[in-house]
DNA sequence: AAATCGTATTGATGTGGATCAAAGGGCTCC
DNA sequence: GGAGCCCTTTGATCCACATCAATACGATTT
C-alpha cells in the first residue's frame, strides 16, 4: 500500500532552510526570513541519472540549478567533434550561469553519478534579488567566483606542465571535499581519466602516467578512482617549484 | 590663457546617454530615463596611461570599470613568476568583475595604450539594479558573457593547435572591431607577440611563425602589429577542418 | 642622424606529451 | 554470477611546439 504522507512533508525536508548545503549555496548570508522567501522560489527538484544531461548547448535558458546531491561535468563541443570539459561541479554549486547571456545554454551539463538539483527559475530569482539585497549580493559573488575559477583554469592550461596540472587538480578536489565535510586526503573521483584529461588539456594516457609517477614518488595512493593523498606539501611543491 | 568652460559641460559630453558605446555597454536595453539614473551613478572617469595598472591583484574591490577609450589586458601571476594573460578588453567592455567574489581583485588590469575608463562604484550599481530591472538584467548578461567567453578560451587552450588558436584569435579580434564600427579586415593590434602568446598558451616565437605561415598562404598580410585579413573563410577553415 | 632598446623574425635543435598499440582489470547489465 | 565492455595501465615511437641563438627591424631618445 502506498504511503499517504503528504507531499509537503517531503518538500519541507528538502527546503533551503533545512539543507545542510546552505552555507555553500545561494542562501549563504541570508537571514531565516529571507531563506524562506528563497524556498518558495525553488519550485521543483529534478533527479538526473548518471550520464544524463541536465541541459544541452542550445537549450532555451529558463533556470539555474543548485546541486543537492551528486556531481556534474560541463563541456563544450565543436562542430568537428572535439570537446573540452570546462568544469566539474559538486554539491552546493550552481549550474547554468552560461545561459544568461544569450537566453540559451552554451554548454552541456552531464551528471557524473545519479544526482539531484534544485530548479531555480531565473526570472523569479532576479525578481527576488531585487527585493533581497543579501540574495542579490550572494548571487553576484557566485557568478564572480565562476569567473575567477575559469581564470585559474586558463593559467593551468596556458602555462603548466602535465604533472603540475594534475597536482593542481587533486589539491582543488581535496579542498572542495574538505569544505563539504569529507576527508581532505581520501576521496573517490567520479570522472574518468579521459574526462580529467579533457579538463586539464591532456590525453588520458598522460593523466594515467602522471598518477603512476605520483604513486611511485609516494605522493598519492591510487586505486582506480579511489585517491589517497599521502603528501599534500609534496603536491604543493610540484605546483610552486617550477624551475623556469 | 586657460579655458573657462565649466567642468559640467565636459561631464555631460561624456555621460552614458551621450556615449556612442552605450549599445555595447551597461546601458544597453535601458530607456532614456533609466540611462540618466545610471549617469548619476558613474561618479568619475579615470585616465590610465599605457603600461599602467587600472588595478592589481589584491587591491580592495570597490568598483567595476567600463572602458571609454583605449584597451587593456588582464593577467594572473603565480608566485614563481609565471604569468598568464586572461583576456584583452576593448571599448564598451567591463573590467573588474573578478573582484566581486572575494572583495578584492584577483588579477591585474593593464592599459595597452593610453586609455580612459568610467568608474562604477559597485555598491551603488547593486543598489540601482535593485530598482531598475533592465539594468539588473544587462549586468547579469555581461557577467554571463564573461563566463561563456572564458569557456571558449578553455576550449582553445585545451584542444586546439597553434595555428587554430591564432586563427581563432584573429577572427575574434576582427569581429570585435567590426561591432565597434571599424574595418573587419584591417586593424592594429595593441599587444605584443609575447602577450598574444601568453593568452594563447604559446611562446612568442610560435606566434610569430604562425603569422608568417598565414602570410605565406595568403590568409593575412602582417606588418608588425598591423594586420590585414585577406581570406576570412580560409581562417575559418583552419578552425573547423581539424582532421582528428 | 646616430645610438639604444624593446620587439619581431627566422633557423637549428631538443623534448614533453601525443599517438599508436597491446594487455589487464573492474564495472555493469543481463 | 558470468559475459561483455569500458576503463586503465604501460611500452614504443613520433611530432608539434619549446628552447636556444642570432639577426633584423622600428620606435624613441639625444
């Protein structure tokens, strides 16, 4: 027999005010009353199965998405088939900002595992952020953070060597897991070597070799997608000790 | 003898409502009354001489800047001295968005020629964009456009070969000159080969060689920084005809 | 008009990562 | 719980771009 628990109970359970990601997400810096207003705006949630698209390049832009559970990659594909992973996104991060400029999405967002997002209709977000100063400011910070992040990737792609890129990637992942309350030194990557390679501007074989080298040097223990960082300072040294 | 024309005359002359860049810039989509409100907000203008910084990484973030005249580059510098040019900006484009996220600038903005910017205090911009919906939306579009642009650069750096990168760069410059009412096929680059190389993730010699090759093939006529594009479809073909 | 210095071009050689190739390991899906 | 397939690792070779080096050009200064 089906449960008769009203839907509202579920909705309350998943509201921003109850969400343990709120410190990372759009509600950051809002007072409780404001968070409730935001709750009303977040119309629905959407589950996305592994390998499925949240949106595709060319789709009309209507909403941005906050990741409640799981993780995603975004990529751009050229006519000739070449593609570039432009980012990996984790819980509490916002997807879809690329679509604002032209009213349609300019990249693909694909779930790396079974995931769930909060759908935030963009018109209503703009409306509410005209009334709620702290929401407006937090939204601007999130967009700006994306720009700063992209500049970091440009630096990585434009002037780092393969092992530096992978070290930067691992340290970045570690830091983001830490913020989410997971271990800084032991985690599971949801993306393949090929996807890491695309993101870092390297071929998958090069990524694999760099992992092996790090393992030989005792910097990390690698078992497929399971990563244990053994020597964080050592990884940081690879990044900074560039003998130009 | 000095002129006694009141300062206000100059200020009116340089107001958003009178500016021929308004279709490219923050006032786009605003009605005349709204543009006047924006005028009041743009407190001052600042002249920046060639090679001087508009802001530096680490400077406190207080304002964003719209380029009235001239052009800029932005770059990021690592502790070990390596640097990466993250963009070139032309008239009507906005600088400083990187600073919103952390309240301080995260890159350097340097004038490529004697230039002038409109200073837009950010707190007041947020305030006004809470009242003026079209300004809010245009500002969001400008931030989003920056994100989309950065994704394009990531694609370029991550998966294109040297000549493809340079072709993409030239076509992009051409398109931006065109929008500003200049010739699509003949223009003057304000940046050095070294700066182009940094932006494209190449060494200056490689940039120079790619220019020479394009010239041999009759695609462009290059005379130092003066560029004449002779075969736009040919350049586009280099971009797309990637035989993977 | 000569001197200077930053910028650009071109050539010769070196190398990091790509490409090609093959085999082993672990998921996923019946 | 087994079959198939995707993912990963590792080795051998190749090549695009970096590096090193020398010269030439152009703008600015004197």
